[in-house]
């Protein structure tokens, strides 16, 4: 695995940032922008992915980092579920749904892979930064 100097180096975080950017762009349009409950919830889930990866990186060692990564992975799944609501409410097209769903899935898979790496790491308890 490549050296990680800062949380921005983590591929899962980079993917989550891309996802968050797209979520904000799409939720600023049309009826989606006026559904404050769903709009805010889906934005919070997207931001949670990025934030938990970053916060976990800034914490102590692997055990705590894994806990934050698990929360980030859960937020990716939460966002995927909310995308179905947006699709069913016709706030997004099927193409937008697929793009956003795939980004969330990719971020979740990368996060899961990173969790597995940390669980097997010989450097348990060692801080990254």
C-alpha cells in the first residue's frame, strides 16, 4: 500500500470527496433543492463519509481509525438508500442514480478494503500521521 502522509492521500476519501461534490451539485437543482429534509439528510451522509475518514486518520491508532472507517462505510450505505428515495420521488434520473450509487459503492468498497488492511497490519496501534 502506498505511503499515507495525510488523509487526503486515502483513495476512499478522494472518492468520497468526488461523491460529495456531485451530491451538492445535484441537490441544488429543481425539486430536490426544495425538499429540505431529504436534501439535508443526503448531504449529511455524504459529508459523513469524508469526515469520518479524516477524523479517524487524525486519531490514535488502528483500532480507533477502524471504528471511524466503519462509520464512513455505513454512511456510504445510508446514502445509497437515500438515493432510492430521490429516484422514487423523481428528483434524479436513473443515470444520475447509477452514477451516484456507483460512487458511493466505490467509496464504501475502498473503505472496507482499508479496514481489512488495517486489521491485518503488523502496525496495530501505530499512528499514521
